[in-house]
C-alpha cells in the first residue's frame, strides 16, 4: 500500500532527476538518484538482479529524515534507479527509516528489516528511540509489517540504550533459521556492542547472545555491523564513531574496522584473533556485504566521511556515492580487497609501458591520462640505492592534482587531495603502513570523475577518497626523488 508520504517522495525524485545530466554524475559508481545518500542497505541478489537500497533524503542534498532509495543492477557496475521503497510514515518510524538489510523468504517474498526512529525529548534534548521493523515486498513495492516493531528495548540486554539500537543485518544460517546482528550502546561495556538475534520464520525475533563489545578500544558507538564466514574464518565488520588514532592502524573520527576470529554457535562466543581498518583512505563508511550466486563475498560502502559531508551548498543537486563493489578474501590473517571482476568488461584503449627508467623529477607517459581509468603500476629501484620518494599524481593540470606518494625508507603510503579543488579546511591526507622497504611496490588505481580508489599490492591495503576536481584536469604524471623503474598498464573505462 502506497502512503501519501511515499507517493510524494516518488513523484519528487522522478521530477527532480531530470535536472541532473549524466555528465554531472560518476561514470561507474552508484550515486543517489536525487538529494542525499549515505549507508548502503539491503544489498542482495534477488530475482536475477542485484538490489541495493540506501539511506536517502530525496528533498535535499543534505542529511534529513531518512527514506530508502533503490537501484538494481545485472553486473554490479551499471545501476538502474527504481522508485523509493520506504518513507517515514508510520507511528513507529515517523522520524526516519534507517539502515537495515534484506533476505529472501521461502515463498519468494523479499523481507526488509530496518531501524525505525521516533524522536522524544529527554532533559531538553531530542533523541531518537530506535526499534527494528520489517517490510515485505516483491523487489519494487513493499508493505510495512502490521506487527512492527519486531525488536525493541524489551528485547535487548539490560543496560543497552534504546537511543542507540540499530542497523540490523540479516542472513539465513546453514540450519535454515534466520539470524541478524544489530548494534547497541552499553556504557558499562565501554560503548558499542554487537548483538545476535535469531528467528524461525523471519518475523518473530529473539535475542541470542552478544558477539562483541567495544570495551573502549575502537571509538565509542559502533554502527552498521556485518557478520559472515570467509575462507574458513568468521569476520565481524563494524563502523566506529569518535575514534582516537592508534599509530597508523586507526584514525580520528569515524571509520570502519573488521575483526577476524572464530564463532562457536554452541557457546555463543566469538573468539577474536585480529583487527584492522577496512580502508585507510579518507572516504569510506558503513560497508555491507553479500555472497553472490557464484560464491564471491562482495562488499560495497558509502564513499564519504561524516566530518566532511555537510559542507556543500544547498543548490548541489545530489550528494553521496558508493564505492566500487569489492571482492573479499582472507590471507595471512588480513582482509584482501579487489574491484569486482565485472569492471574488466568495460576496459578499452590498452596502454603499456615496461621498465621505464626515470630520475629526480616528474615524467608523463604517452597515452597515460584520463578521468575514468583502471591503471596498475609497479615501481622498483633503478639501482642498489633505493629512491627517497615516489609519487603518482592524477586528475592533474597546472592548478589541480591529487597525489599518492610512497617513501620506502618509512614504508608509508600517503594520499593527499589538498590540491584537488577543495576550498575547505577538511581532511586532506591519510597514511597507511605498507612495508615494501626495498622500494618495490604495486598499486592499482580506479579513477572516476569524483573519486579515486587505490589498491595496494594484491589488495591488502586500500585507500579511498572523493575529489571535486574539474573534468579538464585529466593528466597523470609520476615523480621520483632518486632513480626508479616504472611499469604501467592503463585502460580507459568506457560505459
């Protein structure tokens, strides 16, 4: 049943998107249909298509009362917008339909679980009471469940906050039952914690156990949990708010981490082994993963940073895009990421340069330029003495550039966008420890109109940033302090 609020949102987005031309959007990253986009929601493969819902405020390019936007794809690269599927229009979600997930029911129906928010005033401050709710549909239209909410304060452990209980991620277990992880805040547990819920039918849910607690180690509140099996290990992924820096492992602000370990379902205990950041760049948050029909674990995330995302002017027609979907694997106790293989179907104009020697300065290579590029480069010292610094500069002209630089003696890779066209004193640099002190390093750059994603080595580290550089800045150059050999394989991405 379409409510008036949902009809209004659908009418508005259909009319407003006509004002946004294709060249104003990313070429191969999903952006919001209109208005504002943040967290990916309900990422799934349903009825022969990939579906991605997202946190959505259609009426303004800044954050506002949350709706659910919707897009579908056959190949994880080309996305088609479908009508908005949820608006805040019920007593239990009147102030927002927040992040959640989806699964397919035995009868073929599509089940969404999301966080409903109702604001209340407490000690003169408005805060949102959060509960978990359901909607059932067919891949296009959804009806909210008549018995919502299905999880509320009475269903979570004592001491948990009703104001920070959100972001359910569902899946079907090998035993046929349905499971969901969600987060809540518990001051006695030092911040965020991840709760596991179970259901026999997807509609009646109960608390099972607490999988992990923050204990003041990674930020404060945790958000957007995901819990999955990969390469014989169990992986818990969360985004953390208000983080403190830990050397080059974690940074200030909001970021995303993963914990690799083993979950014992009989005891309800997750034995943690190691934890790391998911992405070491500037713009990455709230990832969600799925298992594809061919068995790959694919992750997509909001390509943005909460500390920089509300600085644009109100007349910007859209704001918010997703990362390239990434294939995940585990090797040597670390999460490895690479762009989905589907992107390779759209590579044209192959250019190759092998072992080009250069010294003490900047060079460009014939055929190596562009703003929609898939490029792999390898750097190695030209002689026994390792160079001092190497830098890749892209989206470049006489006025602008973004740089990725590597200092082998420090083993540190840095991304720097301060010359990318930003006029604000925002986060412009991030660093990652990558080792490679012998000076040999391999990087893959996925460059789009408004973003860059750097995959180091085989994908053991990734650095992501958005950029606002004008399209005329399309040069790509290489700099070295010392002497080095560079090999480059570059494709244009043609959609």
